[in-house]
C-alpha cells in the first residue's frame, strides 16, 4: 500500500471511466458544500462538459441522512447510470446495498474521507473506489478532495490540467495549514498552479482570516492564528501596533521586513510569519486562498449557487462580504469566549461547556479552531459542546497529532468508541476529530471516567 499503488488505481479508474462513459444514459454528480467540495464538484463538471456528456449535479450539505440524497437521484434499475461522489460518500453499508440493488449503475468514489466496506463482503464490481486513504495516504495533509478530483480529471483528459488553481482553493479550505506545510499530492497541485502562473506564493505576515485587510483589522479578524491578546478587538490591535510604532492602517501585504520582524517578536510564541497563496487576478477576500476558501464554505452550506459563482469572479459582492464578516467575527468572538470560560480539567482531558455561551451551530467550528490554534493544553483531549434541547450533551472531540503519538496512535474516534461502550451515547469520527452525543445524566460520569479510558487506550 503506497503512493504508486494509489497512482495506478487512480489511472485505472480514470481509464475505465473513459471507456464506460459512452454507455451511460445518465450521469449524477454529488459533491459536498464546503470549499473543498465545491471546488471538487466544479472540476468534475468541467470534465463532463469537456467530454460533452450531459449530467445532473447536486451540492449536498449533509444535514440529512444519506438515504434521502440517494433516493432523490431516483435510480432506475434498467438504466445505465453513473453516480460520482466528490468529496463525500455514503457509508460502505449503504453504498453496498445500492450497488447490489442497481447493478446497471456504476458508482465512482472520488472522496478522501475514511471509507470501509462492511465486514466479509466482496466489494461490488460496479463501484470504482479512488479513495486515497485505502492506500495509507493521509486524507487531509497529503491529499484533499479537490486535489483528488483534479488528479482524476487530468488522468481522464490531460487538458484539465489548467484547472489546478481551482483545486488550490479546496486545498486551502480543508488543510487549515500554512502553505509551507503542504505535502505530497496537495503540494504537487499547488506547484502545478505555480508553474501555470495562476497563483503566487508570498512570504510575510500570516493573519489568515484577515489577510486582505489593514493590519489592525487583520489582527482582530485572524482565526489562524487566533491572537488571544487581541481578543478580536480592533481597538486592542491598534494599541499594540502603535506601541510597536507600526502603522495600523498598513495593509498586511504591504508590511516591510522590519514590520514583520517587530510584530513576530511581539507574538513570539505564535507563528505569524509564513507563506501565503494569492490569486493575482482576484481582489479583496478572493485574492487570498485561505480567505477565498473560507468564504466558499460559509456560503456553500445554505447558498451553494452563490459560492460556486464566487470561484469564477474577480471580486465579491457586498452581501457575500457581509456574510464573511459576520461569520469570522463570531468565530473570533467564540474563540475569545473559549479562552475565558471556566473549564473542567483532568489529567488527560479538558471539558468546555458552551451551553448558553455560543450558538449550537458554531460549537464544532469553535472546537476545530481552538484545536488548530492550540489555545488549550493540547497534550490533553478536548471535549467541547453543550446541552441540546433534546436533553443530551452534544460534544465535539478534538486532539492533536502529538496527543495521538503519546497514546499509541489512538485518538478521538477510539476514545468515543470506548465511551459509548462503557457509558452509552453514540458517535464516531477520525483520529484527530470526532463527535458524540451523551445523555446529560452521564456527562459528569464522563468527567470521572475519562482518565481511565484514555490511559488504557494503548491496550485497545
Ligand atoms: Mn474535503
């Protein structure tokens, strides 16, 4: 299992797709509604148009069960149909049922989330699985959905190569990493876009979230890194800058080497220098890859059509800008609340109860950004969430790669499994991130049990 097996598999599936395509009566494309999914979907749409094949595409925000989305595409047993899953995929159990029931349909998995067939079955022949995690690749750090969909498209038709820049937006959205930390296939795609002169990499101050703004606003709007000393306040940012004799009205991109050095010295424990990726022909939020991607994810959940339009636009509308500002503004506000709320801390875990502090639909993002920003003792596992109106605790579970290294490569999903076996509730996820629900009566019990569960992880 390695990279060259992945390459061979992808190549084979691309060729089979090309061979099969003439026989299809219908093609359905299903893609995810975040930045990575939207870019994946757009790339496949361009491929299908290039091949002159009519298709129907649907953006899915995953708020409903998969059964609903699959029933909506209305498969008919004697119709030859292709179903393409871009940056998402139903569970192995469900897909197996569909593949057996609709033998004349072919299913293409162009997804990078973990996937497993039910035990003891032979994978159906009408499923073409290009998932890179099958080959031991890391589904985020090494290859995100849009990188996979791009490479697939290029393998089908070399002229698709020119859409590398679209994939770079998806990569920025899913990896939540500095460009200098991009690896493997993600890196290859970025380099393709650089060679084609579609993107540029710049070095300097990185205040991702506010990279397009003047310095004081950028510091207040930065979500990666989040600056605890600024607390999302432009006034506080301005004060800090004035004390350092840096002009607060300077744009981030226009900072001199000296400014960069002084500012980095002031935030010595936070990484604020690095590379950032820009689209030279786009302006404002769309000029910067991280911010561009955030905007697509913010719009995509409710308004996928306007998110898709943004990809082709040189600059955004006032309305979209407002949505961006509201979202980032509240995320920074939530991170500030996160830092200030009293926490329950055990030897191996931290519990943060956001009930009545942060709106429910922002719990998970608050957890993710608290985690990537290391604004808690990240040698511990983070449980963040609160009481829902159904009387259950809904918890996002996050940990760092360092935590996993300390615990025999076990992380969120393993701890969740153990908790639900031992106490009850339900949930799932990946190594670094997961989610669970627990009856409220068990929440305190979890505080007492969690250290035992984590300390025994290596015995699982
Ligand atoms: Mn993705």
